[in-house]
C-alpha cells in the first residue's frame, strides 16, 4: 500500500514538473511586445489596441490616428482566454485611458461557443475596470472573412452577444466592423483581404479607420 502511494506521489510530481516546464502560450511574444514598448517609450493614458492578428497586423495604426498616442499590443493567433492570461503585461501595466479589444475570431474557429468567449471577455473587462473604473473599453465585433465564411452564423451570434453585453455594461462600447466589410450581396469583400482571405490589406484597414474614427474623442 505504501509503495503504491509512493509511486502515485512520484507520478503526480512528474506531471507537475512537466506542466511547469511547458511554456505558457504566447509568453515569448508577449515579452517581446512589452519590452519593445518600454524601450521605445509610451505615454500613460494612451489609447491601446490589443487582441489577435487583425490588430497585430494593423501597421498603420499610429499614423491612421496620428493625433492620439497609440499602443498596439496585438499578438497573433490569440483567443480571449490568452488575453485574459496576459492582461497585465499587455494592457494593465501601461495604464491606458481607452482599450480596444479584438478577440473571438480565433475562438470561434477553435470551436468555442459565443457564451464561452463572452465569459472570458467579461473577466477581461472586469479586471480592467477594477484597476481603473475610468478606463473606457471597446469590444470589437468579429469580422467577416472569406476563409471562415462557413462559420458565419457563429460569428453573427457572437456579435449579438457582445453587443447586448456592451449595451448593458457601463463604460463599455461595441464597435461593429462586420457590416462595412460586406458587399452588396452581403458577403465579405474579397479585395480587402490578402491571399489567405483571412487577414486584411491596406484597403481593409482603411475601412476600419473609418469605423474607429467615430470612437475617438474630437479634438
């Protein structure tokens, strides 16, 4: 009996050691992003954009909104649960005044339900508002991508859930990028995407610029 218990403890310790040895998803990329921002310098009270690759690849973000200090901490391939895990280094430590979040796109692709995704987003918003209740939070709708059009209904449901949450939650707004990216037939505009038909080109980001311009304070 004692031998069996001892073996069980060894197995448990082995699994524990293995779990600690494994790298936390996106840890290296998050470290690289935060070190770069600190090296280049940043302004407390900036407008911060974060989320998956649609944010990470928005290379013209600062020049598109040159009148405002912008931080981009997007990290490719991320889900809402990943942002929740890395919220302090990517968001909280920079003390932004306004935070735009794009998560849910990869979550739906991974098979998560809108309710599961919204649960993670709610936790993210809660933590941001606990640290500073004055911080404005903007949840960005999922975008319509040709390569993921087969999951259209799932994305629409997610957008509905996000919008309903934002309408009830003080200090949180919903940013709709879905409709502006559709053609007259109600399908994604293929010319605003790069070859993978998932990520956007400059024309696509120009459309986003029009949408997001409405959420910046007028100067």
